[in-house]
C-alpha cells in the first residue's frame, strides 16, 4: 500500500465509523398544558385545528399564533376527520351513547339499551364540564369536543370518536370559541 493511500484510509476511517452510528432521535414529550405556539399561516384567527396523531388542539388567536391544548382522540376506525362548525355549546351537558356505541360495547353501555335514559350533566358525566357540538351542513355529526371523567386518557386514542380535553382546559376553550367556529380535524 502506498503511503498516501494508507494515510487517506486512516483519516477516513473515523469519519466512516461516525456515519455508521445511527442518529439518535430526540423524543418529544407530550405536554397537555395550554401553551402559546406558532402555527402555519393558512390557519386563520378564530379557527380550531386538531391534529389527532400528535394529540393537540390549536385555537388560532392571531396570524401564525395559537393556544395549544392536549387532547385524547377516537381510537382507530372511530375518529372524525374533516371540517365542521361548532353549532351548539353546553355547560355540564347531558349524555347518551349512540346506538352504535351501545351495540359495540353492550357491557359498558347496557344500562342505555332499550330505553330513553339520558345521563344528566355533572361530575360523573363522560362529557365532563363542557361540550362543543360539531355539525356539518347544519346536521349534527354526533362528534364533540368535550371534557372528560378520565383525565388519564389525554394523549391517547381511546374514545368513541370525540375529542377529549381536561375539564379545566375545555372550560377555558369554551369561553373563547363562539358558535360558528370552524373546526378542522386532519
């Protein structure tokens, strides 16, 4: 081996070894705490954007600025996607599972089968302290942005399709968003 080839090979070895080491990705820690964040310019003030895969809801407050809240979302096959408007808002809403929910989970929702029982609003109600009702073309989608009695589910895909928030966060959001707010779920 010639001297130049040997020196070039020796110098290249540490660089090659460094390139072969896999890059360690930084893990982003989920934080449901409301925070002011930057957002893409195509989302306008007064709109809500929900990114289910990252478990965040964004209330756009001004161009390129939003308040980000952590959320829980629908499990695979039950999630809502698309655009809707908030046509109804309720404090301490009543609740009844849909017929599909009762059929899917008779053990969980059996007390609602073959009757018209509606659970009153209150601390034990699955919709929590507030609910924002999503509509498309004037029709109820039966999807909601609401509080929860299961705060440990925030940051997970476990609901029957609704967007869950911690009760104190949905109370804050409820006070900010008017009827007619556009909601985009990607």
